[in-house]
C-alpha cells in the first residue's frame, strides 16, 4: 500500500473508534466502553484530570444527545494513534446543558494485542 492509502486507512480507523465510543456512551453500554479504555487511561476536562474509574463515573452521569463531528486529524507514532477533532453535542452534566457549540477534543490510542485502547482523552469544552 502507498503512504496515502495507509494514512487514509488509519484516519478511517481512528474516526470509527471515536464514533463507536460516542455511540457506546449514548447507548449506556458501559462494559463495552470500559473495554476500549486502557487501565491507565487519563482524562482531562474542564474540571481537571482524572483516572479511568473517575471518568467512567462522570460518563455514567452524562446524558449525551445527538453528536456532530468534524475536522479529524490523525497521526500515527509507532503503535499509537493521535486523534484530534471537533465535537458538538447536546450534553447535560449535573442537570445543566453544556454548550452545544463545537469544541476541540484530543485522544491517544495504543495498539495492544491487535486492539486499540484509549490511553488519554482531552475534552476541551469551555464552561
């Protein structure tokens, strides 16, 4: 495969990972979502950094409505995918609606035994 074909394949795979994780949150399929997260995964959001267990608790409290994604940028560094994109969602946290505007996101996925696991995620939504 040529370099452009490989890059297109990687970009498609990364976008599918993001869309799947969003769908799992919307469907409240917590066991499948947790299986996509490395045990050492770290999350950063408007309230600071947290570990996987704390992030799962936050996601379980979230009611995620329709989502729009755009402007995916994907790079590969060894067995890692670095994915940045913009996400707009109807989202409620602590009973309050968060901004429905696009905000930047960044995730890092590591290939472990032929499976991609998220090792870091940054939710850069403004308050």
